[in-house]
């Protein structure tokens, strides 16, 4: 397989492509049990929002981390979890930072466009969470190496916990169910971060 293709597969974490739509759609399906409105085309749209939105966050992560990843020379610690082919696409100069930045912008535009097809106020709810998640991802990546205590990780992991909650708000409204969904999922988001850290 071409080295560039392998690099894009690792950049997009395509071996997990199914996880993001499933996670986002779980919130949507929960909301339709209460508020109704389920449709197969709607579920397809929700899956696409989840896929493109999360992919944008993954590429943003690598773009922000590109200078730090250049210093990570011990590739033996990079497990298959992080990339199927074990590449660091941007530091390895397989994908340029300019292309990566363009991909982030493109994925954000696609995701926002899909979200805007939702009826108000659901589109507003989901857009606000999307922009919060991207902003908190930047904060987390910038702050995590300059701290004595893991505050950035604790705050930053709210983006992952909000992901299925955003799926809920595609068909639902802010209520006690979505709050409890977030509270329930947040410890798993933290545990996921811990597992990823241990896999390095």
C-alpha cells in the first residue's frame, strides 16, 4: 500500500471509523425514544455528523501536536491503537501541516453544513457543542504539557463526554436525561484517556 495512503488512514484513525457514528447515534436513538421523530434518513444524517465531526477533531489533535510529535522518536511505544500503520503523518512529512489544516477546515465546514440542515433549535444546540468541543480540544492540547496537575485532561475530556449528548440534542432538548447521559459517560471518557495513555 502506498505510504501516503497509509498516512491518511493513520491521520483519520480509519480503523475506528465505525465508532464515532455509533457513539453519536446512540444519543439520537435515546432521544427518539422520548421525543419521537426517528427516521432512517435522519439516522444516516446523524451518523455522518458524528463521523465528519469526530474526524475533524482527530486531525485537529494531530495538527496542534505536530511540533511535540516531532520529538517523539520512540516509535516502538506507538501501538496499533494510535495508528494502524504506526505513522506520525505530519511529523513524518507524509502529510503537510497546510494540508492537515485544510482538512480540519473542510471537515468543520461539512459537519456544520450537515448540522444546519437540522431544524432549530436542535441545530443551534449541536453547533454550540461542536464549537465548544473544538475549542476545548485546542485548550487541552496546548495546556496538558505545561501543568503540574491534570486539570487540562479533566476539563478537556468533557468534549468526548459531550459527543453522545450532542447526538441526543439532534432530536431532543436539554433535559435531565441528557444531563444524566453526560454524567454517566464522563467517567468512561476519563477511563478511555487513561487507557490511551497507558498504551503509549
